C-alpha cells in the first residue's frame, strides 16, 4: 500500500498512481498517468487529502512479479486544475 498526504490551496481533486518494476525500464510521463488508476482519497482539511493506493493482484500474479526495485509514479490534480507529477514518488523492493 502506498499512502501519501497531498495538499494544494484549492484542495485536491484526485491522485493517479502507477506502480512499475525498475527492470522494465519504463519511464512514465505525466500524460500517461492521466489514465492510470486512482488512489482512494479522504480530505483531512480544506487543503490536504490523504490518499492510499493498493496494488491488487492475484496470488498467481504476485508470484510472478519481478523481484527487485519497484517505483511508484504519482500525478496529483488540484481542484483548480493544477497538477504535480512525480515520476518516482516512492521506491520499494519485491523479495521472496
């Protein structure tokens, strides 16, 4: 699960997330993240939202996930339309 607090003076409309293995050599762009899955968000104040994203996979899919370093890319969109794109918002390792 990836959890993050996101803020903007106009408030947060949504957060799109993409989880990907470093071994894929993927280089997601802001435009690509616009169609990514959204995180579940709850307002914690007028300006701040806490968002959580869980990668949902079957047991079989989990067993086939690439070992090693993975990244989380994020695209936050404010209520006023401003966006912030972070190509590597978080890093984690998949081990077995």
